[in-house]
C-alpha cells in the first residue's frame, strides 16, 4: 500500500480530517509527523531564510522529519491561494511548495500538491480532482472519496461550532477565556499548547476562535471591518467580536513575525473594550517562565475585576 506523509503543521490543523478520509478512501496509508519540538524548529531554521515566520520554520522541520525518518512514497505539500473574491490567504500558504522545492528538502521523496485558487476558477473540488488524477485514480473514485471526506469535515465543523456555543453560553463561576489565533499556532505543541495547558490547569474554560462558526465570523468581520481581506483574520476578529459579551478575557496567540496577525490583533484590541486582552508573541527562542508570569497576572486581573469568579 502506497503511503502519504503529512506534516503536522500549517494546513494540518484545518484539513487533516479531509485528507485522512480522502486518501484512505482511495486506498492510501497516512503517516503524520509527531508533535513539534525544539529539534524540528532548529532543523527548519537551518533551511529557512531569516524572514520566515516561526510556523513556516516549524513546517519545514516537519517535512524534514518525514524525509529523514519515514519511507513514505509521497509528502503532501499543498498550496492555498484564494478562497474567494478578495479573500486572501497568507503568502506562506501560497508558497509552501515553492519553499520546499527551492530549499531542496525532499531529496528522493515525491511531493504531492494541489492548489485552491478561486481567483483563477479552481475551487476545492477542482483541486482534489487534480490531486486524485496525480495518484492515478479514476474520476468516479475521486468524486466518491471527495464527497465522503467533505461530509465528514462539514459534520466536524458543525460539532465544533455547537461545542463552542455551548461553552460560550455556559453559566459558570469559572473564568472563561477566548484564545484567538491560527489553529497551527494555538494547537501546536510548541507554540500554543503550553499556554492552553496552563489555562486548563488553572481551572479556566477555554474556547478557540477558529471553532466558532466560520460563516458567522466572516459575516461579522465584513460588516465591522470591510477592509479586512485575510480568510483567517476574518474568522479571528469575527469570533472575538461576537463572543466578547460572554467571556472574561481574550488571549491573542501569535508567532513572530506574523504580518497579518500584527494587523488583526491591533484591530481586536482597538475595537473590543469590554474584556481584558493580552497578546502573547512566541518566537523560536522563548522559554516558558516569562509567559507563565504574564498569564498568572492576566488571570489575577480578571479575578480582581470579577471577584465572584474562581480559578482553582
């Protein structure tokens, strides 16, 4: 059985369920790289240029791990260019295959890629059709696998949205924190997980901005900030704006030096005044001590503001 390696970074946190079910339906084995650690960042940094953001260095490190530690037949490196009219993605999403090829990372491995670019008339289905054809599958097999995977991802998105709303409207004495950021940051073992683990340990209820209904979030962003064009930025701002009256604090998690986040976070801080907000910028050298001190102070501020709350 042919196998496909998937880096546990960037697109993984948005599309893994889709990929897994699509490829397994077509008869392929999936191999995922392990959680991010310092070695992965260090290895990725040796190949990346200085201007690369931390998540891109992490992504390169994950690809390198798959190249050096597995015998997969392919490594999936997609390209996401545009999701819709004037709805952009970060340049790092648009250039992933070019970076991996130009840095000569794959060695003898084959790169498997696709491109979603609605500006050029290439939607998700078109991209997956091309992907299936590259794997020598028939159109019937591809369509069946795509529909199967798409139904699962839609159900997963609904389940996340329902869980988000349940927690958002929960009546509780515990501190309720909205974590705002890209899923490849907030859920990454190196960047975001130490932060959310601290919050859970403190007894807080944690919500993630990208679990909020994406359509509702984007509607809010377009209404309140019509010049905001990035897909993920719209989801982050919309979730924070809609949730602000039912949470006790917002934590903005970003990785150095993200341009879109610097703009989006500033907009959130300027437009949302009802709850305390803290911005945590993670770089590849940062330790945990200073971060934990800031989180402790942040929770103390919330407790002081709302003495009825408890953070055990």
